[in-house]
C-alpha cells in the first residue's frame, strides 16, 4: 500500500476518494489519468475497508468484555 495513504486519516482518505470520483465523472479526463485515479481509488478503498474491519473487531471485543463484566456482576 502507498505510504502516503497509510499516513492519512480515514476522513482524509474519504475526502481524497470523493475528489477522485468527481474527477472520474467529468468527461475529458485523459485515459492515463483515469487509470492512475482508478488505482489510487482502489488503494484508498482497501485501506478504508481495513480500518473499518479493525474498528469493528475492536468494538466487538470491547462490547464482549462489557457484557462479560455485566454478567459477572450479576453472579
């Protein structure tokens, strides 16, 4: 993955992806730029998906721990 993408926040990645999508919607974009944009968009989407997957796992773990604590308090 691109090191510049790795350094971006999720929100920065989302903003950059939106910019790329807007540019791709415009006609007249050179074909070489379209290919570059598509590659960058794919890298952004992969990175954003990884971030969401990691966050989902962390939240699942936190809620499981809270549920366990709650059950232990009832015993």
